[in-house]
C-alpha cells in the first residue's frame, strides 16, 4: 500500500500495519534487502578463505542539522561505518541501518536520507541488508538518529595495527583538514558565518585498497573524526609506543577553514572530519603511497604531514612555522557538539 | 584514569580525553572487547564450514522507563538482537552496542545497564565486541537509547522460513503472553496500576537450539515483540500463503495481564513481548517440540495455540470460547508506545 502520510506518527513505530507501510514504502523498496525474515542471511566466499577474518563495527549518528553542505546524516551513517571497516584493512561488505525517528518528522526528509544512503552504499560497494525503525515522541530526539553497523572481510595475512608503527614511519593524510567540522558549524546558522565550505564526508574503502596495493607495508590507518586529527594521532602514538612529530607548514588547510578557526578561536587540528584518512607507512613506501592516493578522487590532496619518532615526553608535537615546538594534546573539553 | 564525573556531559561525547575515560571506565572495562582498533576482528570455525551462512540483524531500543520490573533497556537490547538471530535458526555469536546518551544521565545508571548487558550476554553465550557512544543535549533523547546489531552463524542445511509453513502445521508458544507490555504499562506509573507483573525479557537462543534438535522439521519461528502475537502471526501467515486459526481457550494468559487489559480496554494479543517465541512445527513433531521446550526454563509454559489452515479470506482468526470466530487483524493504530 502506498504511504499516504506526510509526517511520521507514533503508529509508524507500533509494529502494525502503519509500520509495515512505512518500512516498505520508504526503506525496503529502496534498500532492497535479501529475504523476508528479521535477519539477513549472507555469505561471501572471501569470508571462507583460510586465514580470513571478519571485521565488525558500529556507530550512531546524531548530527544536527541532518542535512548540510556536502552531505546529510544518511550519507555520514554509511561513510562512517564503511570507513571504520576500511581503515582496519577490511573490505566492507554489508551494513545494517537502524532509525530512531521523531514523531512529526517529514516522510519526504526520510526519503531523501534513504536515497542518499543507497547512493553512498552503491558508491562504496556495500549493501544495506537489514534494519529497524523506532518512533519516539515529539521532542525525544532531534528529527532522526541513525545507527549503522558494518561487517567486512579482512584478507588472510593483512593486519593493520597502530602497535606496529615504528620511528621513521611517515604520516600521510588524504586531503585538507577540518572541512566537516567547519561546514557543520557554518550550517548551524547561529554564528552568521557564510562560507562555501562543504563536509568532506566520503567513503574511504576504495582509497584504502589502492593504498595497500601500492604500499603493502602500510602499518595502520584511522579516519580522523571526532576529536580531529590531534586526538586520532594521540591515540595512534600511544598504541604504537612512539611519538609523532607534525610539521605545521605541511598541514593541508583551506583558507576558509583557517578563517573560521581564527574568528572562533578554534584549532583546526581538533575539527572533525568525515572522510579524512591518516595513515602510517614505512619511509621506503611513502612515495608509492602518495602516488597511489593522488590517483584517486578521495586522495587528490594526499601529503606527508609528519613522522613517527622515538617515544618522547608527549605523544604528539608540532614543529611550528617559526621553528618552535608545541604540544598537540588530545581534545580535553567539548568537541563542536554533534558533528557526526 | 578512573572516571570522577557522576553525570554525563557533552564533553563525554567529544572524541577526546573525557570520552576515552568514560568508555574505558564504564564500557570496555566490562565488555572487554578484543583488540584496540575501531573494529573487532573475529572468526569462528563454524562460519567457514561449507554451506554455513552468516546471519546479521539490528534493533534500536528506546523503551521508557529504562529500568522496569524484570529487566532494563540494556537487557532488552541484548535479548532482542539475540532473539532476532535465534528465531532464524542462527547461533548468535557477536553483538555490537551503540549508546546515545542524554547529557545529564547518571553514570551510575549507565554502569547498571552495562552490567545487565554483560550478564545477559554471558547467559546467551554471545560477546559484545564493538560499540560506540554519542552524547546529545539535554532533552534530545530519553536518558539513553541503545542500538545493538548481531552476527550469528546458520549451520549448513538449516533454513527456517515462514514461506515453508503448510496447512496442518502446529503453532506453539513458549509461555504466557503480554507480560512485557503489561509490566511496562504498569511501571510507567501514570495509570496508578499496582501489579507484580514482570517483563518476560529473555534470550531464546538456547531454547531454539533445543527445539530444533527435538523437532528438526521446525518450519519457522518469530519472537512476538512490537504488535504482539497478533501482528507476528499475520506476518507469518501472509508469508506462508496459509491462514492461521487460533484457539482462544488455549492462549496462555496470566490473570493479572487479563486484568490490566480489561481495565484499559486492550487486547492481550497486541501486547508486546520480549521473550516469547511463536513456532510452527509439523504435527508429527509437535509433542517432541513441546517436551523439549518444557524441559528448558524459557519454555516451561510451552503450549499449542492453534494451527495453519488452507488460505482463507483473512490471515488469522480466533475460535472464541463460545464457539464463534473472530478476525485477528494486524495492529492498526498505536502500540502502547515505546515498549522496546
């Protein structure tokens, strides 16, 4: 039955006809999941290879506004989970998607988010195979929250792990930093900032595969989301038992992001990203890694930003443009709230 | 570092030190997930058997109040996803758990929920291997929402599917109906009902294994959650292309649940359950199925409630105690809101 309601009501979460109509009309007609049971039943030959491992991860997405320049909460929900799989060296295969919807949410908005998820999933080469829908009273969530979980396969013998980073390894990012955080901040409107900034929200699976093919000695990778590059590098350095020295001049930043940060007194190293890869590779493979990344649309801005050094007093330092050194700590207080 | 805060603040969702402290102190110290990367890396020999399939499912949980007689939102989040795997014939292996937490939520409450999840996971024989935490502004969720996803393995040759139900197959439930819905309703307190009812929230994985071992011809199973037994049977009947005839006298109901329903004008067939199995087995295996279920704590109240019949005008009918027949439709309007 076609869905005639224009807004979601509590009945759409009740488990009855209204829910079935909403799910069929808005979700399963687009995602086209396999089978009719409450669970997806799947297999992929690569999972059955001796030595292969399954990768499993999840993230909830609560970004507000739910649509913003360069993306929306649906696109982020696909990219974020695909990227958590990809940076661990897994080939992303299947996603689940669970929606918590506020009573009164426009059905047209849900359709746009679902279309955006389907588009991004196709691009990333994953299928959205199972899901759930709950409806909460008006005021009990901000329009819609989406939680995705993802399953992927790690080929035999591949073992990306921050603990394998050694002094001398080179740190590379795939493009400019902080676009997502700055774009969301501007999109909120409270600050009356007008910019052309777009979120960098994108899937990194294909980029990771190209990188590993070109630089098989790649040690570890992360996507620098909440807490920004600074927090991500601190985590990696601590796991590795090394320190990391960044070169301020080498950090890729758009003038607009620098501008937003200067006006608001923010440090771009703490701005969130949603499609930014930080990867450590052996020095001997750095040029091959850069070339492979730059050949992909997601990695055109790839550059070296620093390197691992023997463990020092602090995990991450920055050599400033003036020749000094400053500590780059983990984020201590609040992130720009609700950026993912 | 031990967590000194008594309530969750936005900083605990920011991706920095406060978030790491919250996650380590409250979540990973209890769940003890494998590895240090953003993803769990796993394998189970049963997944690599020729013909084995992977089962994947997800559910979000938004029940209010978050603690209630017989359970809490954490226990439900484990049972619900374990059960979605189990009723499809899968052995549940691994869960993800993602938390959306309201600013101001008590850390002590989170610790109770996490302990409850760990307890239920151990009972069900699954591991919580990966997770996420987001914090939203005060008022942007009801204390805490939990989304779990689950991965399990379906042994070679097993294919439970509602489409395989045939006229003559017998419908069995594992125990009394409606306890969860009635208990939540009473726990809300608005209705000034005082009852001893407890939610039936429980994991059904072990019961399903015992059932299939005793009745290998088992056709299909579901857990009758939102929308109650009525909606679940309608879905199964429609998938099967049969009708289902229930016997009112055979329906197991506690007098207290009947009482709550009579006072409020509700039909217990539409009350939600969180540990109630509906299963169709060939008539020849019905006694074996009943015996196997009754031998387990989760199935002590197992009984036959009806049977599949050739397709009629409506999917589900009830033979009343007075010898009449009434239509048992899917839930049309609202469920008692937010029961899972």
